[in-house]
C-alpha cells in the first residue's frame, strides 16, 4: 500500500512538473533546415531591423570524419542568419560572407569528391547550398584549397575561390564587414 501511494505521489509530481514547463519552440525564419533558434520574449538588446548587416565569418574548424552532421561552426552561420531574422532583419539586409580555410577546406568539396575522400555523404553540401540560396557568399582560401591537392572542378557549385583567406578577410573588413572567427 505504501508503495502504491508513493508511486502515485511521484507520478503526480512528475506530471505537474512537465505540464508546468513551457515547451521550447525552435524558429528557422531564414535558413529552414539548419540553425534553429528560440524567439525569446523580454529581450533588452536585439538586432535593429532597419540596419544593413555586413558580416564576415572565418571558418577554420577541424573536420570530424566520423560525424554525419556539419561542424557547429558551419551551422552557426545558419544560426546567425536566423537570429537576425527572428529580430526582424530582412534577408536582403544580411550581407554575410563565409571564408573557409585551413582544416575546414575540405568541407567545400562537392558531393562526389567528398564521398571519394571520406567514403561517406557530405553533410556540408546541403548546408552550404541552403546558405548560398539565402544570399551567403561562401569563399574558400585558394592557397589552402590548392595546397590540399584539390581541383576547382571538385568545389560545391557557386563556392568562390579567393586568393587567400588573409586577403579575403582584409578586403571585406576594409568594406566595413564585422569580423568573426569560428573554429
């Protein structure tokens, strides 16, 4: 009898606790398949929907050959877009450039080249395609890319090749882009 009462009491507490929790609702206003964020209330500092945002993100993450998901740093560009979108910034007011080099260089290999190199499907091809479809300019460091032994025909469609990551960064920062480095 004591056991039944204790069990009923625990179940009752558990049910009350779970119903008392508000369910989190993930939002993807710009990049639909990546980078879900929470639309929070009571925010004190939020993006200004009247500004044009010019953002340069340097990606140098280490490739995880075993993961079926893209690196968090790459997905974080989708989060950046969605965070601004939930703040009311229109996609056309987001000028985002991703410059990829170093250890992240092979993430811009097209599906066939990635499969040949890693013997698995690329988690990056659909991510970069969706980012580029939303207006993100993806630039790979030509120095890293060629030094890694890759040919330009192995690139994901519409990925641009820069002289280097260094010159791409200096060029865009001179144009007024805010700079982030994610690894």
